[in-house]
C-alpha cells in the first residue's frame, strides 16, 4: 500500500466515523441536548475571548510607529 493510498483510506475511515457519531448524537435526545449545551457554552466563552484577543492585538499594532 502506498503512502497516498494509506492517507486516502485513513481519511475515509475518519469521515465515516465522524458521520456515524454525528448521526448518533442527532438521533439521541440526551446527547443532542448535551451537544447543544456545549455549543452554547463554547460560543459564549471562546468566541468573545477570540474577539478580545484580536482587539488587543489590533490595539497594540496601532500604537507601533510605521
């Protein structure tokens, strides 16, 4: 088996596993609620933290002489 074939097989296996996991989460109500809660938490914490870091970087770069 060549390296590119091995990469292709691994990609297909990972995609299949991801689709299967997504199907189980979507079709099982407790898992779906858990996923939605986790998504809300991530959006409430990670996104504002990212925006704050970008604003801080922009602020620091605006103070540098050209």
